[in-house]
C-alpha cells in the first residue's frame, strides 16, 4: 500500500488549488477516513482530509471537515488557512480573504500569502495583492510569484517597481526566459531600449533557435525608431526560421516562421505555413487562432470598396 500523506507535510505546504486530482487521491482520502474512524476527536485528521478533498474538488465535504476540526480544536489556525484556500477555490473571495487574513495574522506561509494575493486581486485590491506577493516571495522566492506581482504592478502603472522586481527575480533565481520576457516588455515601455536590447542579446547568445529573439529585437528597435535595423532583424529571423524548418519541419518551427512572415507583411506565405502546421498538429490552438485572424483580416480587406 502507498504510504499516507503525512499530516505535517500536507498542512505545511498548503498547496495552491490543483486543477485535476492525481491518481490515487481517492485512496488517500479513504486512508484519512480510516484514521478518523480510529481517532474521531483528533482535529488534525479532519484538516488533512479537508486538504485532500480540496485537491479532489470536493469543496463542500472539505468545509464540513473543517467545521468538525474547529469544533474539536477551536484555536487551530490551520483550519482558517485551509478554509481560506477552499473558499478561494470555490470563488468565494471575500470569505476566503477573511479566513486567510486570520491565518497570516499569526505568521503566514508563502502559499497562504500568495493565495490571499490572488484573492485580493480578484477583489480589485491590487495594491494589497502586490504587498502579499512581496511577503510570499520573501518566504519562498518563486518565478511565478515574481511574474504575478510584476503583472499587477504593471497594471497599476508602477513600471519601475515591476522592473525592479523582475531584476530581483533574475538575481535570486537566475536568468529565466519568463523573467527576461517580462523585463524586456517593461523596459521597452519605459523607453529604456538599451536595457531591453542587452537582455535580448544575452538570450540570443544562449538560444539554439534564435528566430523569436530576432523578432523581439526588431520590435524593440522599431519602438526606438531604428526601423532599418528592425527590418534587417526580421529578415535575419526569416533566414533562421527557414533553416529550422528545413532541419526539422516541425509544426512549432512552421508556426514560428509564420510569425516572421506576418511581421514582414507576407500574409499569404504565413497562411500557407499555418495550414501546414494544422495538417501536422490539428490541435495547435495558437496556429488555428492566428490563421483565423489572418483570414478574417484578409476577407475584411477584400470587402472594402
């Protein structure tokens, strides 16, 4: 038999909502139920089962177990944390915020601060959410948390704060592509073109396939008014894309070349590449969406007098 998830580990992690249950989760719930049958007055066992039920999207059952846990141990703050996570998963954000606040008021953990940040963002409390993300990052630096905080800061117009946060993430976690992309976007918006171009140069030096990075550099150069250089980068990107397609012929490389064709205004060539992508990978959603947009735009253009 598989070992039961330890109570301490399950509660300490207080993981964010999992979209789909892993195989064997029902077995874990059954084991938790067996433990409750043996010790029906032990509050921690109800919290553990509630945690597992939340992962299995059995939210009502989880709340019932948390009520039982609170009855047996009214001062157990883990009940507030798990109830807050469950209510958040149910979309009951105001109630979730209250429960999570009850827990983090006594210290908090990275997952609970991060969850309250998401809840507060849902409630339109973006500045408070940024603060919660900072608390979560201080406890456990994580790329996703840096990106989520930075995105909120950008929405608030705090581009300098967002840039500083992305740079902090790069310092602590390394030069992750997602952090570089976010920082390039912000630095371009701030008209700090040299900084954005330096980041792209670093990625170009490391990338085995450089097509997309040439396209990004072209966009930055365009924003800086350096249109001739931008056009040269798009043509370089096309040469890179041609080589990649000849080498692998994969749907991903064809999709990448289609993006270059669009950037160069070669719409028919782009549509041909996208049709080939969908022949190879009918479920390639991004390619299907791009082809639909190009076809619609082309039809609208033809209908105009």
